[in-house]
C-alpha cells in the first residue's frame, strides 16, 4: 500500500478522525430536512459514470457507451472538535444510484433509515441493505403532521425489525429531534461494540 | 472554514469545462480506493513551490489547487466542496498526488470506528448540540 497511518501528519497529537453516518430512506422522506436541521450543509456533487442501457444496439467498436451524470448529495458536517468531525451523507434514493451505496457504506459508523408511515415500504430496501451488511442502523419514523400515528410495536412488526434495532420517532425539521436520532444511532453502535449483541436473544 | 458561495448561484448551464477534462478523461482513480471521508494531508516537504520540475509537468493546475488545500489534514468530501469540484474528480486528483508521493491518504477504519472511547465522545458532543 502506498499509504497508511504514517508520520506524515506530525503536527497534531491525534490525526483527525472522520466519522461517516448515512441517512437513508425513500424519496421525500425527509433526509435533506434532517441533514439541514442538525449539521452544516455543504454543496457536494459527484459525477458518476453510468453505462447506457444497451438499447443502443449498434456495435460501436472502441466507443464507450458511457456518460456521466451529476448527482447532488445531501452532505452535512458536524465539527465535534478540531480533529473529530461527523459527516452525514444522504444516500441517493433512486434505484439507479444503488451502485453508489457500497462505497458510501464503506467505513461508515452506521445508518439512519428514515421512514414515513404513509409509505412504509419505501424504506424496506434500506432496512434490507443494512441488515445484510451487518451495519448498525436505527429506524427514524419522521412524524409528518398529516400522517397517522401507529403504536411502536405495530411499526416494528410492519418493518420486521429484529429486537435490537432501535426505532425512534422524530420530527426531522427540529434540530433537537434530529440530534436525538443521531445520538440513538451512536449509542446503538456503542452497545453493539460493547458486546451488546448478546442481549439480542434475551428480549 | 470559510463558507462557499451559496449553492443557488451555480450557473444552471453547468460547468464550462466538462468535469473529467481536468483528469484527462479518466473516471477512476489510480491505486487503492479513496473513501469520501478519507483524510488527505500534504506530506510536509510537498509545497507547490518545492515541486520538482518533472512533477510539475505531469500535474495540472487542479492538482496544485488540491495540494494547496490539503496542507492541513482535510477530508476528501470537504476538498470537493472547497474546490467546487465533483467528488469523483477530486478522488482522481488525490490519487495522482499520492502516486507522486505528495500526499498521505488515511482511509476510515473499514468496520466503522472500532473505538468505543471516540464513539462515546461523539455521543456526548451530539447531546450537547
């Protein structure tokens, strides 16, 4: 490897630590709202190479059927201290951007899966994804004003959540509420690291 | 950290130079993958003024902008915002600089952050937000 932890950052006592948290969920569920409520939002865009659908049948030898597309990402930053920063990344919801997820998920502390009770199924793919990956996640039900309220157990059952996965209610517009979601995630990650996984079967 | 101009003022016609022009058309970084929160820092001896002539020739102005911006450790995503360049482009530029031995790239720990102390610090700090 041409890089790694080395002496190249000698000016600090501890190298800066960047913590990545993903904010996932269906389109319009409030990912952008949550990121804006709780962090300093920065305009991040990425250019992704996409293969064209192969409907173009002509054999164009040597011509790559590729184009780039601009993806604007929800990106927020919470500076905990000079050398400890939490980064929030809203995962692009549309199916065609799913190829970006593995990369987004790499090294992440965990994820917040946002849910809207009116369109609960929209968050199923995200729940599936983080379950499969074994990444800590919490489900944050964004309580829209006009959405029906359901008992927690009903929502857990509808999502088929394992008992250890926290489900929290939030109002993504409220800073305090969004902050509590992040705290719940970090605490969940700590519990899992602490060996809290053993507690799962006890419930 | 100076805030960038607000996003709304971005020219709707898009950039004048196609994004991958500054990477000579390459869309993938060389070498090992670079995470979006990997921390990049210029290696102490690497200053734009001190570049070898040969290095200077193979590097473009955007490389030099990146090099200047990472004199202190900075995350790749922040570099992209600071320089108003797409993330993918910044990764390629950083990989080039790494190949030239001009920057150090620290990847995040693969399984998240396996350090409970740091996580507790984060949780406490978030509670105070």
